[in-house]
């Protein structure tokens, strides 16, 4: 069951509301109005497998003597 941000068009309150199913009528928790608009949330991405900042793709602080780290600007292993 997703939680969405909604803004009430009547009172202006922004609230996080749990949406149980698409058939439910969403109401503003502040004034009870059904005149609410779902807001677009920014996506959040956490990358767990990338290189450590300041290091090459193989974990060294300096470039390797042989490719993939020795040429170009990006890691070729990814």
C-alpha cells in the first residue's frame, strides 16, 4: 500500500496519505475535502555497487597501469 503526498485544493494543506486501493476516495485530513491533488514525488536512488569517491573502479587511489582504468574517463568494467 503506497503512501502519496496530496495537496488539498481547498485549504492548501499538504499531507502524506496511505492509499489502500485505487477505488478509495482520498480526503484531506485537515478539512475533510475530497478536492485533493496528488503531488509528484522526486525519485530517490541509492547506488550500492559503485566505486568509492576518489578511487578508481578497482578501488585504487591512482590509475592502474593497464586498462580499464588507465585510459578514458569512465570505468569500462561497469
